[in-house]
C-alpha cells in the first residue's frame, strides 16, 4: 500500500508564490517517477511537471520558467515551487507517483488534491 499526502495549497494574489509538497509513505522500495497534475473546473486534468528518480524533469509549456519541481529521495517527498502565479493557474493540484514496492510491484498512487487559487 502506498499513500500520498499533499499540502501547501491556498489563496495567493497574481504574481505570488506557493510551494506544494507531496509525501509518500507505505511499502515503497523506490519512486520511479513523480508528477504534479492540475484540474480546473470544466477542464481536463493536465500534467504540470514530472521528475524521475534519475532527475529527468519535464514541464508543461504553460508553466515553464515559473514552476520548479524537485524531490527529496530520502524523505520520499516531491515539491512544486510555483512563482509568478497567474489566475489561469487556479486549479486543484494532484501529485502522482509511480512506485516500485518492496515486493517489486509497480503501482500508481494519487494524492488527495490541494486547491490553489490565484486571485486579486
């Protein structure tokens, strides 16, 4: 069993910053890849940023230069630093992890979601 717990969402003015965190726990051997997704009302869930255990990173075009994904492999925690936030960044943000368990089974786990609202 693998669980992801998110934190760090909130209300911020345009141009402000937030830092999201996602802590994984459970029967984890290694987290192969982690990602942040978001879903705005009436819109499809989209990948915001992803990072592999080898440090490979990719971003959605809409957040390049503003968001930074990072991870702490010791703590099994992934972060999303969001700067220069825009109203269109408003969404529920979800973290996802592709995990290899100690039983060598690959599983996918999702966080509960955290609301990010950018408004003046």
